[in-house]
C-alpha cells in the first residue's frame, strides 16, 4: 500500500503544530503543515525577498544545518514522509534527515532541543521543485518529529503519514466511552468507493469541518449502486452512539445513509438502518441503532452519493479491544522497559520482556511475561515486591497502588492497627514485604490472608508472594490503556 493512503499526522488539520525552527527568515515555518498544496506568485515579494509558500531559512554561513520541530496530532508510527520542495528550484536543501521523539504535548522548545531523538530517516538527497517520497521503517510511536535540512534552504510542505497509537493514559482511557472512529484516538479509514471531491480521511478528523472541502465527498453517481466508506475502529467495541454530520453539504449531501459493522471485514451486520439525511446538519443516533456489536470496523453507506463532513462512533472497548491496545502500546514504546516497570518493579523482568518485542497477541505477551517471571531469582522477585507500598499504608506510592488497596479505605481503626502489626511481624519473620493482589479485597480479607500465610516456610512464602506479584502484573498490564 502507498503510505500516502495513510493520514498525515503533521497536518494542522490533524492537530499538528510547528513548534520551533532554527531559522525561518524568508518564509514562515507554519507553512510546512498547511493542508493545501503550495502555490506560486510570480511577482510577489516581501521586504526580505521573494514570497514563497513554504518554510525557507537564510543562506547558512556557519557550520551546522537548519531544522524544524513538529508536534504531531497524535502519537504516530511513521510509515512514510513527503518532503515537498514545490517551487524551490535554486534554493532547496541538498538533503534531509528525520528524527522522532516522545515528549509531553506541552513540552517547551528548550526541552525539545535537548530531547532524546531517534533516527527515523537517514540523511537522504532531495530534488528541487518535487515531492520527495521516503518510506520509513521505525516501529516506534513518536509524538514529535524533527525535520533536518542540509545545510539550509526551503521546503514547501512536509507530510508525515502513519498509524496512530494513542497514549490512553493521557487520552482518558479505554475504560470510558470514546469516539472509536476518531483519528486522534487511532481510528483509520481503510477504503472507500470514491473520493473525487474530498479525501476519505477527512471523515474522522478532529473538530467540525471548516468548509465543504474539509469532508469526504464522492462524484455524482450516474449508474446503479451507492457509495461507501470503511473505517477501522481504534479498538473492538460496543457501539453506543453515532453522529453523521453533513456540515457545509447543502446541495450535495446524501439522500439517505446506513451503517454496518463487522469483526472480521467479511461478515457484516446492521448497525443503523437506512435513514433519511438533511443538508448541513448534525444527525445523532442512539435509540435508532439496531446492532451494537462488538465491531472492529464500520461501513457507512450513502445513497446514492454525496458528501459527509464527519462521522463519530462512540462506544466502549471490549476486553479483546483493550488487550490489543495494550500490545500495540508495548510494541511501539520508545522506552519499553520503563513502561513495563510500572507493571512490575523487577528490572530484569522488564528488560527481558522488552527484548521479546514485537508481540503478536495478548496471549503471547502474557505467556512470555509469566515465563520470564518464573525464571527470575528470588533477588529479582524481591526487587519487584519492594516497589509496592505496605498493605494498609494510607499514602500509596501511585494511583494504581491506591486503587488496588481501596478495600482499606473503609476499614476500622482496629483493623488497620492489626494490619500494621501483622505487616511488621511478617517482615521480621520472612525478610519480605507482605504482598497480596489486593484488587477487590477488603482490609479484613487481606488481614486474614496475611495471618494464614504466617504459617508458611520462607521458601513457600516466597513462591506465594511471587504468584501474587504475577497476578498484580497481569492486572497492571491491562491498566496501561485505562
């Protein structure tokens, strides 16, 4: 597949922003990510020189090279880039390279300048007045991209095409109802019958359409049949609500529309029966839905043709959908061991599991996680145990720990005092911190468990605690997308 079939996450339409340029003396850095094609104005000049529709730095008279930093609209696995030098003929860069980084969305320029950058595209030659296409192979999801040009010059447009991998911990989590079709959440338009007037990816862009060109529109159908578009949802989910927005489409909106869902892309079921549409209107559907899934794809059918500006599909991810999202997050993390240590505090476990990427499924991920854990030494196990707060401590070390120990919140003072004494006795006997998978357990249940385990030998207790850590790790892996 041509990587240009994937959405451009650098585009300002997708939420991209140019945050910094080493120099933009002749033409502003913001032009790099305009959604429109660059234009030429023959006799247009500014007080600095020829007007150019792009980003252009002055002629460099010192060592080094120029660069621009773009924050992508969402974390993205970059599949390919377009460095468009349209109309830059005697002033285009000789070559370029591209780096990626993972940084907070609000990271200031000073932090970006000293960030840890990973090569996405090695230094490659450019042609002037051309669309320079480069396929990339980095497996990581980046939030920021740095375009390096050597040594200076002008680039009209910069496109970064790829697959979105949301950081659900920042995006609200897959435990809540989300727009499963939205580009910023990882939705993607797979295919469509026609996109003559408006690209298919417009359908799932952020916000409402700015004008008629900012939607998906087919040509006029003169024969039998109807037009359609297929959207891959970010996760398998149960559909709760749908919006079909015909904003700006007044004389060219579809007469009617229907929606179907699928798990495998082969068998389809009705989600929304064929329904009359109106011009320039947001249509909301909830009670009208006849099928809610689960679905991993939806197909919007428009009869006979026309334009739709936005499609929203709100739903709840299934367990299978959430687990696939975990695998995607682990596979694409730039610092996987650091991510995995939030699930289990053993350094060796995190490093060895990270080295096993990529994982093809949740089952493969968890089987390898369990296998690595079972082969570690008692010292490695104890490192993981010590990453947890004591059961019953009022100030847990993390939100996850606090949530897991929620059963102690309503415990009596007497129970909490007994739990504290039992913790001390346990540590004196075994030299370990008392560990139990606390999710769903009351303080009284955990106290009874602790008192029973005091009868174990140290060797037995070490293995009991290791099994409790394995259970906690499994639950925390699922929390990576919650």
